[in-house]
């Protein structure tokens, strides 16, 4: 009964009389979940988001940081990072609700950041330069360290931002989504930290950077890919995406 009523309320989001903001449903988070759900159901030709039978996906996983608080009020620290989506060989909640840890034989880890009209977040409280791309990749290196799983052992290690094509063409993510920018930013973070991270840098972060694929892909290219293999699903996903664009467009926000 409750689930059916929730479905009915969600269905009103695209009408003239919604019961709550349409963006609660039509947003990048749900768009990504629908895309990942499709990839998990369909065995596709090799794609960056392909999910094999030995892999799985999860939304809003928590990734550990190498700079977690060591004491109350630690001004150099930061909290765990939320990942909009992850694909690979991992466990969720082994040490806490929502936390991600790799399996001992993991060969696949893809972390995804989903956007509509927002930019990558600028940083953490005490390091405003420490942007979302650098922070996520650093957390991925820490995930590998905690599992004692060397980056070179993974067949796929990737971080992608997914956004509207226009945002990508406008260069919104161009500067931050480069190996050079991420490396420079993380080195600065380490230099300002009051505890040596040299072993972590040399043993985990730099090897991860040498192995990782970093890139940006558009929702439009993903929808085109889906439609090329499954026209009906492609059309339904595109309809949802159009509503995401409509309700999240800057011009419609207060």
C-alpha cells in the first residue's frame, strides 16, 4: 500500500499539480540509477559502463579519505566522500552504513559523478581548492590501499563525470578533469597536511594515477548507445532525461 502510494505521488511530479518539487525525482541521481540499472540488466558490447555478471552497481556509496579526522576539530581533515555511482567488485556496509570496500580479488572499480547543470564542487572546509575530481580520485586510491589491492591488478580503474553535452562543450569540467590538475591538487593537499603522507603518495596515489582512466561523457551519448541496442528503453530514458533538463535548468530555479 505505501509503495503504491509513493509511486502515485511520484507520477504527479511531471503534472501541473505535483505534491513536492519535481527535482526530487527528475535529477542526475535518478538518471544515473536508471542508466546503471539498464547496463546491469543487458549484457552489452564492451563499454566503460558495462556491468558483467560478476560485478554490480551502487548509488551513493561512501568512499574513505586518506585525510579523515584524527581528533575532534581537526582542521586539516575531511569527511568521507559520496560517490553518485560505482561499478565493480566491492562490498557495501562492511564497516559502516553505506561505506565501500573492495573485495580481495577486485579487478574492476568505476566511480561516477553525475551532473545536470551544476559544476564539480569546489572543495572541503579547510581546503577550498581541493575540488571534487581530485578528492574522488584520492579516495579511490585510499579504497585500494585499505583493500591492499595494487592498482595494476585492476583491469578497469576509472573515474567519469556524466553531464549534459552542452555543459561539456562549454568546458565546465575541462580544467579539473585532467591528470595534471588532479595530481597538482592532491600534492598541494598533502603539502598542507601536518602529517606525512609520502608513503601513501608513493605507494598508492601515484600508482593509481598511472593506471586510472579519467574522462567526461554526456548523457546524450549514453542515451544514443542504449537506443542503438534497445530502442524502447532508449526512448523511455530519453523522456526522463528531457524532464530532468526541464526541471533542473538554471532558468527555472529560484
